[in-house]
């Protein structure tokens, strides 16, 4: 089943499905308040951000990751004001994972899926921690650079945990889902 249209019905459905899974998995979280400037969370959303890039490629994967995460933020009063930032940053997560997975001419395997997940996770971690320091810490909360740095340091354990969980599980799920789709003669292309 080769589709020549970029916006096939199947592709739109898969983007919507991955966005919905990203939204729901982002809701599976443990939120912890921080002494200075906000909260941090352990959650499963990053798995599906990386998986979106692996399965859908860079542009559609980035769209699914960004939309699903932003929709979660819109449903949570703690995060609604920053949903646009989440859309951009989580979209970058899926975009980078997809760019790495689909670079080169060969189909991605487990090793490339791990590299793609790591690339997406690192991209998001840098963006998220920079936002915590500059935007949430210094701009919104009016903290000094030292206080904003301390607030950002408090977010590092959850950021590392979320990244490691995504790097472990996204490649496993990606290979399993792609194999099942191929056996069913379905394609995300």
C-alpha cells in the first residue's frame, strides 16, 4: 500500500493517535512542588514524544508530540499558560528523534532508535532546563540568577528520570509497533 499523498487519511489518523497517547501518558505523573519557582514531574509523556518521532518521522512526529503535550497542558491549570512553549519544546523532541531515526537511506533499527531517543531527550532537556532558568525563574518569578539556578537544579532529577525512561522504552515499543504494522501490511509512510 504505497501512498503518494503527504497528508493521507492514515497519516492524519496516526498523528492524532500519537498525540492522544502523548496527552494521556503525560497525565500519568507524579508532580512535586519545588521550594523556589514551581513544580517538577515524573511522567511517561516523553516515551510517546520519542515514539512519535520514531514512527511518524520528523515533521509529523514533532507535530504529534507537540500537540499531545500541549493539549495536556491546556487541561491542567498549572500548565495552561505555557502550553505554547510545551508545543514548541515537545515538538522539538519528536522532530529531533525523527530526524535522527530517518537520517540516511536505510530503515532504522534498535541502535538508531536508541540514538534518536537520546537525541530527542537531550534536546528537550536542554530546552526545558533553559526555560526553567530564564523564563520561569528569572523572567516570571523575578529570581536572581543564583536562585533561578537553584530552582533549575531541583528539576534535574525528574528530567533525567523522564529521559532515561524514554530512551529505554521508546525504541522497544517502536520496533514492536513497526514490526506489527509491517506484518499487517500497514505503513505509516
